C-alpha cells in the first residue's frame, strides 16, 4: 500500500527517543527464532505484554520529537521511501479513519493513541521495550511502541523481508488494540490468556479484523494523507502475512506440532479470515470475535 506522493505528513504526531543496544537474543535454533521474530514483527507480543502491562511500572524515557524526522517526513513520497516516515503517514491515516468511524459506530469520542518510535530500547509503563520484544501496545499509557530498526534488522540478519504493506499492517493491528482498550474489551485477554477459543485469541483476531477494516476505508478520498488503491497483489501479501504467523504454523515449525491449549493469537487460517472479514465488509460489526461461535468462519454481513 503506497501513499499518494502529495500527501502531507505531520511528523509531530509521533514521538521518538531511546538509545542503547540493538541486539536480538538468539537461542533454541535459528529456524524457530526467525519464526518467532516474524511473529513479533507482524503483531508484536501484545497477546501477552499489552494486557499484562502496568505490573512492571517504569518511567518512560525522553519522548521528544526528532527534528530530523520532521525534516525527512514531509510528503507521501517520503513515506514510500523511508520506514519511519511510512509509520508517520500510517498513524495519520489511522487517525483519520478511527477519528471519524469510531464515533459513528459507537457513539463515543475517539481518543488518539500515543505513538513512540524508538531506537534500541525505551522505558514504558509496561516494562522495557526493545527491538527484541517486537511492536506492542501498552494500555496504561495508551501508547504503541515500535523500533523501526527491527524491520531492517530482520532483513539484514535473518533475511526476512518486511515490505511496506506488512509494516503498515503492524501499526494498524496495534492501534486496533488501542480501540479495544477504549471499548473496555482488551483486559479480557488477561483473564483468559491461553487456548484455541480463549479471550486472548479472540482479542488478537479482532485486532486483525480492525486492521482489515482500516485497509478497507484507508483508500477513501479526503484527509491530508491518502493511500492509493490496494492491488490484488498487495491484498495477497497481507493475507499471506497474516497466515505466516498463526499459532499453529509457528508452533509446528518450532517444535514439530501445534498445541491448541497454548494458543494466544489464533491459527493461520483464522488470522486470514478475520482480516478479510474487516477488509471485505468495512463494518466493525464483522469483527465480533467475542461473540463468534466459530472462529474459523466469521459471520458475513450482507
């Protein structure tokens, strides 16, 4: 998904900061590590971290706006060539969508999330964030944390490519958790954190659906930031990205078998199905994972 070149970016919408090492701890076999890192890349470790946040309260590090970011990130053309600028543009696109859609769908005011792009590591209200933890959402400070160097590190050190669409989907999924926090549903995952039909799985699948919901509406005209129409190839990439990091596929690759009792994010097929449910309908009612009897087959809306 590319941004129109003349889209106007506001780099002040995100905060930047951090410092220190950028290492990734490797252990247990490279193949399994790469798959687990891919899980962190596309959807972070929010199935655990985001809903248990606050138990390790720390002082958040300096979050000043990077003047260099403001100089680099001015237009959609910058977003299409620079990963940090792409995150700035994606955040603005998500602001536009949820800022208009959420009040219409719920009758409540939408509160923008904070977004922190950091380098190396950063203190958060949910503990220490680093490239090794992957992108995640922290409910106590209502902030999405992401080390954009994580994308490049995966590419250079592990040969795992993360294209523009995958990077945008990361942010859309994490902001989906913010929407759940506003709805008061995010905490359910903490009370029921494991299992094929657990609240944790339903929480993650709903965030997948919310990501698809954004993708459906993001190409609509209007707003300072405009996405170009999604091609079949890009949609295929998004579906493949969702399928690549299902609990079943990751567990089978890492340990030879899948254990549904330990699922936290859903199967590959489920993640694909719920993303498509949001994308094809453009209706938040299609993201009703908490009431769905069959997580394999989301109810289609007319």
